[in-house]
């Protein structure tokens, strides 16, 4: 399922960046609200996981499209 370019498109360009944005907002809100340690952990770790997951999905999609194009030729 994670080898399909359509699934990787949705993950890499829509869902994971949205989750990264939401976790960044939550982390900043927690920092401003007084929970500095938990907010920094969310801001640094969780946001980075979603961001790198997005980059991974985009690269995997590109590789899947190249492989699909080579198989079709």
C-alpha cells in the first residue's frame, strides 16, 4: 500500500505537512502557555518526525514513478 504513488502523494504533500503544522502550533501554544519543556519536545521532536516523514514519502513517490515509467517502456 505504501508503494503506490497516489498514497505517497497524499502522505507526502498533504497529511504529513498538515500534521507537522498542527504539531508546531501545539508546541508553540504550549510554550507560550507555560509548559516549556513539553512544548519544546513537541516542537522539536514531533514536528521533525512529520517533516522528515514527508520528505521520505516524496522521495519514495518519485522513485515509484520512475520505476513505473521504466516498467512501462
